[in-house]
């Protein structure tokens, strides 16, 4: 994202992700951190391009903890991830609401209704309630830009991390944004309102032993009660009074769907959806003859309203709980039309790119009749025809654990066919504990781990990770060596093979490893076909620099330029 240009009225055409990035810059965010995941990825990339400090972490939990440390020093921080990434970060989320923060902490979570690029359709609003974290929900790019400022102010006023729930449609749709400052403006601290980082010791609030956590929990609940009344009296929610015959309560992108589907309806648009301003909703529902809740995915809002004794209508969950809503589906909800929906035309199934090095690896696995415990990444497409060469995939890093579980219980003839397959970025994200487990509790038949190293986080747009030796902005940094990690964990049989140039060798080593009752790690290294030129040029540059030092890596982890 280059510096955007403004029209005559001073507006910019931005996606929701770009709007969050620009707003973060204008809020004086000191650090942006996260893990790439569609639909959230472009936030940090845009923030970095605009001049902000942004970095990729190995996974979402680490990103959330890095951001927390910075927030303990009064800095404003932005942490980004997709909805399943919040599962990984939940460990810190559930306790950092207890500890609180000294600087503004906004955690952007991007939900994916309809599973455009995800393995489930979870609803992050339930995390807000469970972790007791305020949640904002923007409806479009202008909303995202404006609400982020409110989110930081809320975080700093109540000393609490807040969730900022985006969805695929808001993240990627473009709409006009009128910013507070011109693009490229050099802002002072006074203009952004951001505090200067400074550490002040506060052991009682930040060391969550039981003696400190018990009173912290009471303080958290008191904060939320106070925040709820603020949300009722002065929060960012909007009431639009039109016809009293129909009132709609909604949030996020559903506001625009409902506005178009029923332009005559009165509307309550929730922007701070947790803690819910229940008295505001109650008053609104009483002001209309018919009150309908319009929400995507779970009936979270409808359930809360019904539990509070409100007379409201909700969607038919048997149909409308699944997938994104749109104007036509909202019209059907308002018309109480629960007839079967038309089956959408079948599109072209996704497939690996022509020339993808992963295809060769899976061809070999299929030829050897392997039981493949797979993982998340572009290589997951190998589960589909024509390869159909992956037997299971659940979450990031699960390939190793699931493969070990199979090895422990299957009859020997089946156990010897099991291989865990994981990508390079995914291995560093969630596979390292599995590697340790493999050495700590080895199955009697041994095990084979195949790490597919294509030198990038390809599925989300070729982002960097600790195994590439490049940071978010492309600057060189320490490069994690998988071969060294495997040996350090206790695996003696470690091989590095280029699956494209050395296909026969890969098949031979894999077949031999399957026959041994030993642990084996094979790194199948060949660059992503879409990034090969960039990776090779960078590797050549780095080797030239390493030639003048004594710190160059001596293993085979830098062979991209030979591919």
C-alpha cells in the first residue's frame, strides 16, 4: 500500500484493513505485531508501508505477549490475527484482562463467516464475553478508522485490552474514509495523543499468582459494569429512528445489509457490542412494533436479548447460522422465509500452483501409500483431487501430534505408513512442541516428520517468518535452522532434500525411514514457485555478506539459490 491519494473532499478509498493501519498510525501506535492470517494479514503490511513499526511473530500467542509487554510500558500497541489465531492467543487473553494494561492495547481479530479461507466458522464475540474483554465491531472502512481511536481511548481509560472484531467483508471491501490527518503527515505526540513509553513497577497487578488474581478478577468485573453504563449513556452506538413498525438491532457489516434490505426500518447499530448496552437495546425494542436481530453466525446477540426478557425475533439458525449474510438473505430473515436456499453454482476447486514443489512431495507420499497426518498451509490442497494425498488436518501444528497418536495405537503394518507433514511457517508456529513430544515419547515404530520448506508463508501472501531470515520489511535477521532444531530435540536421522531436483532421493530416503523403528526428520526444501526469484536474489545477497563474516550458517538451510 503506497501513500493513498485524497479526492477533493479529502477522502481516501481504503479497505477495512488499510483503514485500521492508517488509523493506527494516526493514533501513534508504537508497535504492531501479529501472525499472518486471511483476512487480517494486510493490516500490519499496510501499517509498515505507511511508516509504522510492525513485525511478524512466530504465532499469535507470542504476538499477544509481545504487545502486552509493550503495553505494560504505557505504549499503544496493535496486535492482529484471524479468528482461529485467537484460539492460540487465548491463554494470554484470559489473564491480561485481569492484569490490565498501562498503554492502549487493541487486539484485532478477523472472523471469516462462510469459511472463505479457514477451517472453521467460529464467532469471536464469545471470546469477548468469556475473557471479559470489551469488543468493538466496525461496519465499514470509515467505521474501522474512527472506532480504532475510540478503542484506544477505551483501553487507556479503563486500563484494559480490547478486542476489535473485523470480518472478511469489512477487511477486504473498499469504501471512502475521511482521515483526521493527511496521508504522509509527520505527526507529533501531541497530535496523536500517544503517551511516551515508560516502565513503572507494579508487581501486584502484573504477577498473576492466586493472591493477586482474586482481587484482580473483582476489579475486572467492576470495570465492565462501569464500562457497560458508559456504553449505555455515551457509547459509540447509533440509533436511527425511522418507521416504528420495524426495528433492527445489528452490528458490523450486517448494518449495511439491513439498511439496504429494509431502508424504512429504524435501526440500532451496535459499535461496542460487549459489554452489551442492554438498556439501550431494551428501550429501542420498546419503541418499535417489531424488533428483529440481524447477526452473522452464532445467535449470540439474540440469545442475550432473549435472556434479558426482551421481545425480539431472530433468524432461523437451521439456515442462516451458516455462511455470510447478504441483502437477499436479510430480506428472507425479515420475511420469515425459511425455505431452502438455492444451491450456489459449483466453482473451480482450488489447487496447488503449477510447478509447486509440494506437489512432488505428495506424489511421493502417495506412491508409498503413506497415511498422511497433515497441517495448515497451501499444501493442504494436496488433500483434494487429483492428489488426494492428505488424510487429516485440524489446526496449526497438529500434524505431528496426530501422527504420533496414530503411531502409538495402530497395528504395526499401518503404523509404519504414518508420516506427519507440516509446512515451514506452520512448524515454527505450532509444530515445535510436537517435535519435542516426538523425541520425548517416541512410538515403538519410530516416526517420520516431513517439513515442507518453501521459504515463505505462501498461503497468506508470501509473508516472512523466523525460518526465512527476513523480517516483515525484508530486512535480514537471524535465520532459524530446522536441521539444528531437530538434532537438538534428539532426532538423529535428519535429511535435507530438494524434492524437485532430487525426487528419487526423497522417495528412497522416505521409504528407508518408514522401514526403520527410528525417528526421522526430512526437510523437503524448494522455494515457492511464486517467490523463487525473490528468495534466490535475497539468498545470493546474504551469502555475499556472510562471506565477509564468520557467523554464516554451515547447514543446508540456505540452498534456495540452487533451485
